[in-house]
C-alpha cells in the first residue's frame, strides 16, 4: 500500500507522518507537527489516531503489505531484466519509507512489535532471493555454488546493501543518482556468479545502462 494524498483525512495524516518521519526521524516528530502539516486540529488528529504509536503501527501495516507484494514478485522474475525492474521497485520502496530503515534502532527500542515485523520481512527477502538464485542455476543464468550456503550468504549481503542504502544516502548527501548507484552495487555482487549465458544477457540488457 502506497498512501495517496487527499483521499481521506486519515490518509492525509499517514502521508504527512511518513514525510515528517523521513525528514526528522520518528522520535523527533510531535503530534502537533503532524496536525499542522495536515491542516487539521490536534483534536481531529486524536479522533483518528490517539497517539504516535498508532500512526506508526498503521504505516507499518502498509509497509508490510507493500514489501510482501514485492517479495511475492520474485516468482515472476525469469530474466535478468526482470530482476533489474524489481530492483527499481525495491529502491522506490526504500526511498518512500526511508525512516523505516534509517530509524531501525529507535524502532527496535520503542516499537518492538513493529521491529518484529521488520525482522520477518528481512527473513522473507533473504529466503526468496536465495530460492531465486538457486532456480537461476537451473536456468543457466548463474553458476552452481562453490560451497554450501554460498547463495544464502550472497542474499544476506544484498539485503545488507538494501537495508543500509538510505543511511549511505543520508551520510554522503551528494548528487549521485542513488537508484543507479543502488542497482549498480547489487549487480556487482551478482556479476561474478554469472554463467557465460548469464554474462551475455547481462552485457546486452543491463550493463549498458550501468557502466557505459
């Protein structure tokens, strides 16, 4: 679920909250700020959400739905260009819900139920990516693993890049195209494992947009 502006007061509150959380961090945002930016009274805000935890919980439900749909999409990835498109969508979600990754320590400390959902999303991401890599061995895009668990470890590395990419963006604050950089970094992790067929597909369909 990507919250759309203007549908209902509740939707507006959630969208404004996401924007403020992304800009200032979850712990630094006050209910009065949310009400002011949404153009409503604090009483109207309280009618819909009695505290910030309720707002964050509802946002987390939407995030969980969005990432669950993205995770389910792994089954529809058959070619490398499909993966490239999937990475673009993954970056869109990372950028839309940046606070969910930037504020993970605060979320774990103050909102443990939401953190548990985040942890489950992590496990699903690693599990589905590992399964996709193993299927891609059968379709001759990737080499067989050289040792047990190699593709599970590779999946964890790619998760690590995804989970902390927004932190990199916040730290460097440069003009780099961060979607381009995000996808380039992940493809560089995958490239050493291509078969000749996979390398050929990559060189024709993906590399021209990343390296040239």
